[in-house]
C-alpha cells in the first residue's frame, strides 16, 4: 500500500506519480494542468514545487548530474 493514502486519501485524482526517493517522498505532476513537478510525501507537509516543468526537472535532477566530469583518480606514485 502506498504511504500517500493517509495524507492524500485520493492522491490519484490530483497527482500523476513519476518517481520516488528513499524517504517515502514521491515526485509527481498535478492533473489540473499545472506544468510544475512537485514532491509529496507521507509526512503531510504539503506539496513542494521542485521545478517549473517536467523538462526542467529532468534537466536538473537527471541529465546535468550525469554529465558532470568524473574526478580523475589520484596519480600513482
């Protein structure tokens, strides 16, 4: 059972879940046409806006972190 049922008894009528993290938080889109990505969780602290759009969310949370140059290993002595 999804931990959203207590704070959001009918979450599926308001949100479309697109992902989760390790803290029982869920990334979602609102079904009212708002293009922003929100984080909702089982702690009932209310929705937190993470990005203005799904494209911006993917760019900042998935794409850019993977494109960062990897640190070079220390030189062998």
